[in-house]
C-alpha cells in the first residue's frame, strides 16, 4: 500500500538511531510502518532520490546538521516544494541523529547513577 510520508536519512546508522530513539521514547508505539524510509548512503545521491520522493505528500529529512546536509535539504525542497520538512531541528546542536542518541544515552546513564546513589537532580 502506498504511503503518504517518507522519512529520508543520510546513512544507515541514522535510521538505526532513529529506530532506537523511537523505541526509547515511545515503547508502546509501533507505528514504524506508517511511512516509508529512504537511505541515501551519501547526500551526493540526493539527485537520484528526487524522482522517487516526488510521489510522497511529505518528506521528512533527517540529514546531518552540516553544510552538506543543509545543501541537500535545500536542493530537495527547491525541487519538491512545500512537501519537504527539515527534521534535523529535532537534534539541533548535534551533528546527526547518532550523536544525539549517544548524548541522550550518556545523560540517561548519569541520571540513573545519581538516582542509584540517592543524589537529587
């Protein structure tokens, strides 16, 4: 069945980080099949993805927060218009989803240690 939304990732580590974050933040939510997923393997492949992505009502871009990721997003939004969303704002301040996941995991581990030691946050 055709989906209306596609989540676009720069690399496979990013989609694995996304799925891990989704499971951590919403363990009861199993809506991973509500949208399609496309992995570029490199933002240099954005031109190859445009035709395929043009069939979706909405494309959520989970690209790196660097110049190459921003340029790929801009190129895609120029080609496809308003149907493209920059989802990298969710992990603003981090290079990519994996770096954000690592930081969140480290923060959670520190909180658990403090809780175990009886230290109030």
